[in-house]
């Protein structure tokens, strides 16, 4: 109910902005036709402009509340959210267009020229802003594809059954093709490259598959083996960007295997041995002011956001702003230290494809595990 109410409020504020901006423009154009403009006209223009900006400001606030509560998006303080940006532009365009249509009967050529210039200026400004955002996103997307073995195709498959030393089955998430070079990740062993020889889906040989349970036959490029709950993916670890293919593949099937001991062992191994991206605000005095989100079921709980790769960051186009943020790499020890200091929990990939929350209770259980003490803590001493 609250979600619907917020949407209704945003629509009403959008309409109010469009109407008041239209009337304000009309009053401005009306004043250009008068030899002597009454003071009340100037006063009404100021009031209408104030109401227009107030509507836009309130719309921005309401949208930020909506995105924070229901979309887990944190919009920077001095940045307009996406919907508000479009309302600001299209409301302006509609207001100018309406005034342009009614001016031939009620105004002169000079007023029509003013409206035309403003209309062109608003359009050029919007196009320039969209182009700048497009270039910014394109530049970041290049980082997302650096560690992909098969360009533009990101996929994972959790090995559920090993049929023979080179054949296994599982559900593919993404699109896999015959002839692909893939990375086989085994939690406590490492990575091995292999080539896809054949794909079987519904007892039929196919050339590609996506979002289905399939059987895959591989040709190893060196020594390698298939192990249950290993991960086949199109991602490899790269020195220039972070990738966590094992953790991403395991999280895809978390709901199906959450109670399986062997699966949970592999998942916790990946969580503890992984490295994560964290987004830190650089326009504040606090050196440890990282992007955080709030839980839907309890908005008072603050969760530290961490990301397995650039793909997980880019799933929310509003979350990363180069001008006010820096991207940092941290291991699980640093993440746990931040949780203890100022957060209620950490969340891995809060915007998808599959989020994973570690609260204080779960964190303490992980830190008490013999493997964590022996491997993670000793490695960092």
C-alpha cells in the first residue's frame, strides 16, 4: 500500500510541476507583450517559479525514498534520480510546446521566438546529458567484459551431477554455445580451462542453450576434473578487474541447495576467500563512508554493500557515480571489520543477480569455523 501511495504522490507532483511551469512560462511571455508590466505579474512569476522548483524538489525526495526502500538504490545527495530528471525535461518541453501553440493568437513574433529558442536549448541540453551518461556507462561496461572468455556472454553453471570425467549436468544461467572456452572452478583446487564439445538439452543435441538444465561434455586444456558443486563459467580471474566465478555460480542455486552440507561448505569457502568491490563516497569528510542499503522488512537495519564484479555494480545504473565515488577492493576480513564497527550486516550483490546477506550472528559463526581461523586469518598475518 505504501509503495502504491508513493507512486501516486510522484505522479501528482509530476503533473503539478508541468502545470506550474507552463503557467510560469505563460506569465513571462505575457509580460513581454506589455509596455508597462504590473508588479503583481512579476510577483506571480516569482511565486510560480518557486512552486515549480518546490514540486521538483519534493518529487526528487519522494523518488529517493522509493528507490531506497523498494529498489535498494542509494542516490547521492546532490544528484537527481532518473525519473525526476525525465519529468524535469519532458515537463519543460510540454510547457514550452503548449505555449508555442497558443502564442499565434495571443502574442507576437518575438514571444514565439523566445519560446522556440528555449525549446531548442532544452532539447540540446537533454541530448548532451544523455550522451554524457551513455559514454560514462560505455566506459564502465568495458571493465565488465575484460575477464569474459566469450565476449558479451556472461554465464554460470553449477555442477549438480558428474556423469563421467568429462561430462556433467546442471542449470545454465546465461547463454552457452558449443565451441566456447569455459573456466571450471573448483573451490579448494582452483581454475581449469576447457572447451565445450557438446550440449544436450531435453535428450537432444543442441548448439547453444540458456536458462535450462543441460548436459555438457568438455575437452580439458590440460589437467582438470569435474566435481559436484564446482562451477563452469565464462569468467576468469583477471589482475585488472575482480571476478568471483565460483561464488556467483554457487549463489545462483542458493535457494535449491541451502540445506545441503557439501554445497554450504563450498559456498562459505568462496565467501571467505573472495575479494569484493566496495563503493566509497569521496565527497564527504568520513573516509569510511561506503554505499549502504536498508532492509525492506526492517528499514532501521543498515547493510554494507559489496559486489563480486562490475556486472553486479552495473545492474543498478544509479548506484555508481565516478564524480563522487571511488571503487575499492577488500577481502572478507576488512568487510567483517566494517560490519563490527558501524553496520548491521553486509550484503553481497544487493541489486542482483542473487543477493546474500551476512549479519552479525552469521558472521560470528563463520569466524568461529576452524577453516576460517587456520586459512583466512593466518594468510593475513
